[in-house]
C-alpha cells in the first residue's frame, strides 16, 4: 500500500494548487525535489491520480510535436491527447482527475500541467485574466520586468545577468490582472536558471527580446506587439475544452488589453548585464518627458 504522503506532491501554480499523486512514489519524491520552492500545504483544488507506463526507450530525449495540446479529443469527461499518449477522466465536482501517460507522452508532462492550470483558473476563478507566458521575469527595486521571446532569444541569459535582483523565472511566468493592475508571478516551470523564487510583483514593462550587436530599446506598434507577443502566450485550453476559436479569441483579447495598459518595447541586447544601464537610462528619459 502506497502512503499518500510518500506519493503526494502538492504543487502551487500561481493562485491554484493541485495534488500530484503518483502510482510510483519515486515520482512523487522526485517531483517534490524538483518543484521544491512551489510545494504547498494548501488544500488542493484538484487531485490528479497519475499512472506512468514507460519503457527505457521512452525516457530518451525526443522532440515532442507542437500539436500535442492541439490533438486532443474529448468525450464527456474523458480526454485523450495525441492518440493515447496522455488520456484521463476529469470530475471537477469530486475534484479528481485520473490520467495515464504512455510512451513518449511523459515528455509532455509540463504541457499537460499547463492545461491543468487553465482548467482550475477557468473553473474556480472565473472572470480573472490569467495567462501563462514564455518569458523571463525579474523583480528589480520593487518593479517587475518581463522579457519575452521564443526559444534561444535569451531568456535564460537575461536571468543569468540579473542575478543581483530577484529572478521569478527564466522560462514561464503568469501575467494576471489584479484590482485593476497587472501582476507577474513565478511558476514551477523553469528553464536553465535554477535559482528562481516563488514571488509576485507589479508589472512595470514588457520587453520583446532578441540578441543584438548593441543594447537598444525600440518602441514598436501595438499591432506588432500583439502579433509577436501572442506567440509567447501558452495555449490556454482547459482539459475538456473543444472550442479552439474561443480560446484563441481570449488570447488575442488578453494581448490587446495588456498592450493598452502595460508599457511594451523591443529590447536588443548584448550577453552581459549592461542592458540594465540602457533600461535605467530609458526610464530616466521617460520620467523627464513626463515632467
């Protein structure tokens, strides 16, 4: 008999908490260690009973197709991702979800948790504007800065050269609207930078980043921002949703609202900490203009 305390991993993702209960307690031990800063004592909003059926070959590195989250089929309370790689049953009234990962499906575990997060937000926190973003976030002097961009754009580099400040995450953050203002929060889903902290802070600005030959902050149009930023918003589908057009519309509306209320720029930067000097100079110039 497996003791729950040995197999249970209560994971805090933003404002929601879910319990990961593995049939093999070794996965629970590993998950609690990996998600260390995000383990919660809160009552879980959803309990996931997880079975993992793997062979040694399944554990080898592999490229997971982007279509995994888009290849879902739903039948009542049952869901199936990518023809059986991930399948399960969700009962929100009982706050239970049974899920089985087979073969290469384990490599999509993080993406599955994204869907769990959106499921809990939509069900238990209706009306809130919460989205997961591919981004690095840094809290500096009480202000939150988000640096967003695709793979290899420099998110972990930004984190590494911001270590004098509080690193929320270098890979995935939550942006949400709270009491009329936008906040940015850390998540358990980090990239290469391991010393992130589980905190939230007021969002001061968003930079769409790319490597450059010198540090440059460039103002861009709202249209360009939305087109580029929406590519970094993690697809916000819940486990049982099948309305993809509505999901995409929500994502577009979110990006548009953020652009209306949060300063946004493009940042081209060198791989050292000097980009912060350019940000400070730019903030100083803005303050002078406002005065």
